[in-house]
């Protein structure tokens, strides 16, 4: 994925998912976005290690009333903020 697509000054960036992001109804779940060609591969935050955190380019959530998103769906990725 081209870095310029995510360099939006902290604004939400619409990206397509390379795989499904499954969630439990009733919980807000956080996912990391990992570059995968022109898409983003979702990884639940609770499954991420330090190496994965370093490769992630942003994050998104699945709201509590949803079972998640299908592969190919567009989500709004929030880029990490440099400090």
C-alpha cells in the first residue's frame, strides 16, 4: 500500500479489507491494519505481538452491534499519530 494513501493528517482513510474482521456482538473490538498489497489485512488487537504492532499502519473498530466486516468491505482506518 502506498504510504501517501494513509498520510491524511490523522483523518480516517477508507481502505478495503483483504480478509474478514470477525467480532463478537456486544463488544467493540479494535483491529490493527497491516498492509497487504492495495488492501489492509485486519488483525484483532488482542492477537498482536510487538513485531505486528511495528508493521501496522493504523487501526479501526468494529462496533458492538456488528459481527464484523467481510473481505472486500471498506473500513475507515485511523493512521497512527507520530510523536
